[in-house]
């Protein structure tokens, strides 16, 4: 079914079609409630009526919606309308890699290719760590948009991976959801194990990314064939093609990268997409060094317009990105809060992590790492406007680099760990008043005179970079017209005058301005205000001026009319209230259901942590403490500093603003005495998020912890302290402290030499070129037991090892299910 502009589907207003394919069509549409445009994908009616597909679609859309990463297109919502399945996604203003190849008339610039592959690899690795495969990586699913700052020619091109429509959980052993023999991936990028319907791992996406690397370099898919059978045979039997043979002058440095990425056996490929992108970056460096002494590539051509674009399109080929090395400690942090209700802005910090206690330093570094702070965009997306919300702006400096991330505290989509940074800083440095404006607003609007923030903002798509796209676009902040001239004469009204006191105060002069200032779309940043604030004005409406106006002495017809309307409105409200109010979910037995599973725990800092389950169709939640509203927002967790013994209830808010009944109350019990670690207290200080404050409290993943090493783990004489924690699923992790770094290194090397342990370096995402330590573990397939030991190069942790043992599980199970989420 085709839709025309202006039609409404599932509450969304269609603007135009963005594209269509075998699974359905994608439209640009206005959100039913938020000032936002989404990409609305409507599945074909044949697929929507297929029960097997419907089950898989709903399940996998829910999985994809859990992914929040700057290189992954966000999934906002999904549903069914009049028998047709749909999914709402983040709209990216730009093009895709397949159109970029067509526009270039062949292979892209190698530097741009490496940037695209690196960014896509970051998103894929993030999905893999979350337990999700993509299974359909191809240029058409790679979206490209200009950098966040269009005025900076060196701003990196934005790269986002979309369409997790055939995504699959890594640990899913049930293949029935895909149908027997149903080949879902695009054959040009399908790995041999996909074609043969074998068990899939993350290597299937590594293979596809290798195919994409080849195509971006050469302009052609790896295996060109006339039939599906010939394509499948090529993937199964033929050696990977060499980019150097398809693109004369490219050099041979990329040949080995493509060959390893497209190896027939999954175990022979790169074991992560980051490893592939690092190899591609090394190949680019070799190519660059060659180009300094000889002409390797032919001069770049001016790209032709992509299909569907006119010459001079607003989406030119971006400048290749600069090399990026993730920031490393020490950090300088500060947090600012901006309010829309007239309160003064507040700031905590700056705090230099070199000058704080080790526990605070370690905790702050762990929070930044867990949030992947330096991978976040400067402005996180607003999902819901909430009364009383405020803007949280976190700024982190590392060396010469400074990165700022801003988000609405309640109404935005953001990693919850960001909310823990300000309370941690407030333990070190007090809050104080600041007159600084939001950094994101200054960068977007270049208006240093404005010190305000408004949550009622238009949210633009990624890729517009703060440019006005309307017919009156000028790139400048439009001024508010200043009314001038004498007060126009008005006839005296007839009829009775309303009773009550007349308002006093200065009245604006002159005619009201006509027309609204053009809306600015800011590419993910709300346009905070359309004009500079006027701090001396005594009015806040559209007539507000920065000087006093003469007082009107006679009756004002507009004022009288306003009073009359207000009086009628009050009478109507009284009548409605007398007849039982407006109604809502509580009057409707079929209304939105109340949240279930309200649980309350006390964390290591003595704070009350309230969690509740998700409610279908809910757009937000309200939380009461002893009958008083303490939270309204979209999150399903609230951390409270109130003392224990309080009773909490939560309600769900429906799409039309209706509310559910209160949940079953839950009470925060008094916190336990944490106990003491005695001489091992220094270990808790080094790993505060892994080990609890005392043996009477739960550790990471609610584990039960005690002094001493696990009997299943080695007991070297060089260990002088150990804390062991056991999870409910049987996994055991132990924090060991060695007498010296040399003793720990000897322990690891002897295990590799004498016991045949697996070993490899590991890295933080924020510093992909700098090893963070070494992993030692059991070989693949060993389950009696599988184990994984981790060491660190950080100066404060060189004598520590985290050892994990899990019966009936392999090392790779430990790495996927525990290690990637561990708080170190």
C-alpha cells in the first residue's frame, strides 16, 4: 500500500517516501506527539500476515531497540496498524554507502573507506557485546551524513548502521524463527556458514564487513555472478578476490586484510570488527607511505550526483576523517544543569581526577568507560517533554581534547550511568551557580547572550548540522521584532464589565509582530531558543520588550475578551469536575496496566534503587514516595537518597496521557551493616564497582562475596590477598592481589607455557591502539571448568588479577556473558 504526503498511519503523519525494498517501504513521517521526524518502515502486507515472520519481527525489533550507540540507527518503536507491521527509527539526513559508490563512479577514497569500515565496526562490536548479530551488513544499510559541525572541513563524516531487521541473538539456538532453509541475508555478502545454514557467531558480520571493505575500495561486490547458485558457490569455494587486481594503482596492502576477513572458516577470520578495522588502518598507512614517493592512485574525480539527487546536492562527499585515538586518564570533569523554570543554572566541578581519592578516581573512570562517553554524540535525542525536566551537560577533558555531552535528564534517551556522574562529583566538590550558557546551544546558534534552555524544542534529524532548512534559511538567529510607535486608540466596549481586580504592571507598546521566526533544525540538538533572551523584560510572552512601557489607562478590549474566555473556561472545568472529571485509565477497565515487579534495593553508597518492569504502550512513568511524586520520566530506575523505610508506588502513563492504577507498594528496608574486609580493604578501594563495601553486601551481579580465594582457582604463594564472589548461576569471580607485578607476569607466562592457556591482549574501546592488559584462559571447548583471567597495565592495578571460573561453560561464554559487562 502506498501513502501520500499528509496521510496518517499509526498516528504518524507521512511527509514523503524515502525508499522501498523487498521487505517494504520507508517513509519520512512526523511523530504523533514529539516535535521530531522519524524514518517509518512499513512491512509489506504479505510479510505482516506471515505468523512466523511476525513473531521473529517483534522479537528482533525488541532486541535492536536495546542498542544505543552513535554508529547504530536507534529503533524508537514498533507496532501493528490495520494489519500492517511497522517500525519507527532514527531519521538520518544523508545518503547511504551504495549511493556514495555510485556517485563516485567506482571505489571511494581509501581514507574514507577506512573511516566508514571503522565506524561500522564499532557499531557491530557494540551489538556483539550486547549479544546481537546483524546478519545483513551491506553498503545499502550503511548511512552517511555530514559531520556535526558543517563549518569544520575536518569534522568526521557520520556513519550509522541501520536495519537490524534480520538481527539474531548470539545465544539463540532456536532456528525455527527463521524458517527451515530460509536464506535471509543478501547473497553478495553472505558468509559460507550462512549459506550452509550452520550455527552463526559474530564472525558472520566480520565476513560481511570484509565484503563491504572490498566493494568500497573497488566499486564492485567481491563475487560477480549471474545466478544465486553461482554466488553461493563462489562464497563457498573461491578464494577472496584481491582489491589490487580490481583497482589498478591501489597497491597490495589491502589484499591480505580482505583475504583474512573473508576466510572460509570463521576461526580463521578477524575475531572482532575492531581487529579488522585496525588492519585496514595499517594498510592505509602503508598506502599513504607509498604515495609519498610515487603516484599510487589516479587523481580523484569529481563525483557525479547520486541517484535521486541533483548536482549541488546538500550532501557533498565529506572530507575523510582524521585518525582517532581514544582519550585516556587523567580526566577533568564538570557537570552543569540548566532549568526552564527560572531557577539559576548550577555547576559542579571542574574536578581533576589526579587530585581525588583513588576510590573516586576509579569510580569516575569506570562510569565514563561504561557509558562509552567519548563515543556519544554531543546532543542525545529527546524522546518526551516532561514538566520540570532540566538539561544535564557533562564536560570531560583529557589532555588537549574536551568532549561535552548534553541531554534532558528525564525526557532523553541516554545511558543511565551518566546520571551517576554528577552525584559522584558532588561528593568531591560543591554545586555553585553559573551564568554560562549550554555549550551545545552556543555551538549551534552562536548566541553568547542567551543563557536559557527550553525543553519545547524542535528535534531535527542527524546530518543537518544546525542549518536552517526552511525557505527563509539564512544561517543566522532571527531577531524578535521590537514593537514601536504609539498605542492605537480603541473604542470603549459596551455591556457589563467583569468584576475583580485589574492586573497591574507595564504593558507593551506598538503592534504585535506578525509571523513566526523560522524553525531551526539542529541535527539532533534542539534549537534552544530562536532569539537572544532579554533579561530586563517584565513580560515573557511574544510582546516582551527590554524597556518599560506606559501603563494603559482605559479598558482594553483584548484584555476584557481574555478575562471572559478565562471565566468561561473556569466554569466549564467546574462542571466537568462535578460530573466526575475527565475520566482516564482509572475509569476504563481496559486502560493501561500498572507496572509490575516493583523492587527496591540499597546500593553500596546507601542509596535506595527503585526498579520496575516495562508496560506495553507506556510513554512514561510516575513514581511516588510516601504519596509524594518524586519522579516522572521514561526510565524504569530511580536512585533515591532518602532514608530507608519509605514506601514507593509507580504508575504508567499512556499515549494519550492517561495513567494506570498504582503498583503494589514496596518499602525500602534499612541497609545492612556492610561488615569489614579487614586487611583486604585496599582491594575494594581499587575495584569499587566489582567488590561491595563489605562481606555482608552483594557484589557485582548480586554476587555473595567473602575473603579468600576460590578452591577451584590456582593458589600461588605470591598472592597476598583475595576476595571471592559467587553468583546465583554458579559463576565465581575472584579478585587477587599479587606481591609484585613481576610475580603476576610469571604466573601468567608459566600458565601459557606449562598448561597451554589461551592468551591475548585486551583493549578499552576509547583507546583501541593501547593494550589495557592481558587475558589468560582455557582453550576453546574446555568446560570443566572454563576460566578467564584478566590482568591490567594501569599503574594502580599492575598487581591485580580478576579470575573467573564457570562450571559447564567455555571461556567464550564467560567473556560474552560476564567479562564484557564487568565494571573494570
